[in-house]
């Protein structure tokens, strides 16, 4: 085996003990190790794994064989589920629009209404709380459909960051973790007037137990 040392080749003994390196008749402990080249086989394996990971369908995009439904659901499909199973949502939260949803995300818009106002020329805390709760529910329904219609909130904490002006609110949801029984969501409430986050929330939903 050859090693590079100051542009000269040196010879290393194959003994398991410490090798004595000879350079021009002198002993030296300094050694520049040769550059390790990756094995061709390992490179091909990684390339194949990358191809498989990109070509494999995401769990949220697989069809439900029982219902023939393709996930994630579109905003219109989620809105139809809410109208059928949770018609009082608009009475509780207020009018809202599902802008986008699916693959662990959801974006909602809630137009401003006078009943959301509170003294001080701002929007009440319960209004933002309800919007965060609904946004999480929409993100879950988009990826799991009617099978998750019975999911319920177990924990929701909210931090009010700044006073929002009386304007439309946007709700952006990201699913941080989706287990068999629980789903954890991170939510940001944004003022459409300023583009700033006015509240941040974390929610945990318990999913219904699958029926055998």
C-alpha cells in the first residue's frame, strides 16, 4: 500500500503493529493518509434509494381502497365534509375560506366581521383561538378524509404576539407529527393588513380508533 508524504512515496509494513515508515532512510511519524474513494457500489445504492424515495407515492396521496378516495382532499372536498358533518362551524368560528390544504398543511382565510371586534380596535382572542382550532381540523381532514371526522381536540395553547388590526385573518397550519392516535399541529395566525404573525398556537388532536 502506498502513502503520500511531502510528494514522496513511502512504504508501510503490513504488520498489525505500528508500522515503521522509512523516508530517505529516516524514521518519521508524520503521514498523510491517502484520499479515500467511495465504493462504486455504495454510490449506486444511494442513487437507487434516492430514486425509490422520489418515485414512491406519499402516504397522503394513496387511494382509499374502500372508499375509492384519493388523498389529499381538495379545499372543496374538505369544505363539503365540514358542511355535511360540522355545519355549525361557520356559526362558531365565522365565515371562512379554505385556500389550500393537504400533505400536512392548511391555509384558511377568515374575513373580518364586526362581531370579532373587542375594545381597543382589535380582534378578540377567542376569535383567533377558534380559527386555530378549525385550521388544525382542516389539515387533518385533508390528509385522512371522512375517517378522521370524529377527531377531537385534546390540547390547544395559544400565544398572542401582537394586537391585530380589524382586518381579515389568515391561518397557516403545519402538521408536525401524525401518529396512529394523535396529531400535533403548529398554527400561525397572520393579519392580512400587515402580513405579521399576530398569534401562534399548538394543537393536539386525538384520532378515532380504527374499526376492525
